[in-house]
C-alpha cells in the first residue's frame, strides 16, 4: 500500500509550490538579463534561489508527514523514491545530452565558466551526473543538465531519511528546534567564513562567479540545509484539521 495515500492531502502546499517555482524562474530569467522593471522587482528576482531551499524544506515536511509512524524499511523507501524520481531524471539527461556534448565541443566559443569542468573532465562529469553525485564535486555541479544539482542534494537527503526519521521522532519539540538551529548556524558558518577569509580573492562575488570556493559555498549550504518536517504530535494535529 502506498503510504502517501494514507494521509490527508494538504492543498495549500500547491500554492506555495507555485510561488516558490515562480521565484526560481525569475532568478534564472534575471541571470539571462531578461528581467526588467522596478528596482525592488529586480532585487526580489535576484534572490530567487531561496525558492530551491524552500523546496528542500517542503520535501522534508512531506516525507515526515507521509512516513512518520509507519513501518517502512529503508529498502522500500529508497525503491519508492528511485521509482518516483530517477526515470524522469534519466529522461531529462537524454534530452539534454546533445546540448551537453555540443557545449563540451564548442566550449571556446561559448565560454560559460560553469562548463569548464565538464569540458576538461567529460567522463568524470558524466559519471557524477548519472550517479547523482555531481553536487559533491562543486565544479561539476552544473554539468550536463545543470538543474539536476538539486536532485543530487535530494538524493543525499533520501539516503539519510530512513535512519534519521526514527531518531528525530524520539526528540522533544525543544530538541528539534535546537537541531534546526544548529543546521542553520552551520550553513551560515560556511558563507560567513568565505566572506571573512576570501580564500579565492574575489571581493564582490556575484552570480557570474564560478570559482571552486564560491561553488563550495553555494552547494555545501544546500547539503547542510536539511529537510525537517513536523514531529509526530504535529503531524496528527495537521491531520485532524484537514479532516
């Protein structure tokens, strides 16, 4: 039986997904120089990457809401996640393969900085993409199908989820908030350390900077910013309100 069919749906999350996806779209549109309008709108678009972090947190919420209190083995959980995610991911890799190969062959003409690693190490980049490991090698994170880096992070969450769920269920609400605070501080420590030490010498990094250090800052924060959902008591309260 599918665990997802045993919980009441939460329709309000659909609206949240829409606005978060729109924010990410505006961010990428601005990166291509296609966003115009008032200064406040351009600044709002410039932080659209926060929508991805929101999706990570939302994913954790839904997984805990779905699986908390259920007897599901790690093998069954991973099989369900693989069947849900990887076929579409593999199809996207096939669709973007011609562009990947063209970009590698014409890197000198295109000159996009984030394509440097895949050009120099095409076999490694391809292997990392297929295995969903690209975010663990920051220079390779945007290789091939660039948006796939977020699934690489999600795959790490999925790997840990069966082991952490039972442990987190036993924590009190105060202990859960303390754990979330620790993760928040760890994420800020990464970016704060970069800003203080400037290891690559870049004074004002922006969206066009792709040094190894700035990539580490971008993608390690995503890995640290885990997905936290409600504890069991909150889950049942949500369920009662939806009935």
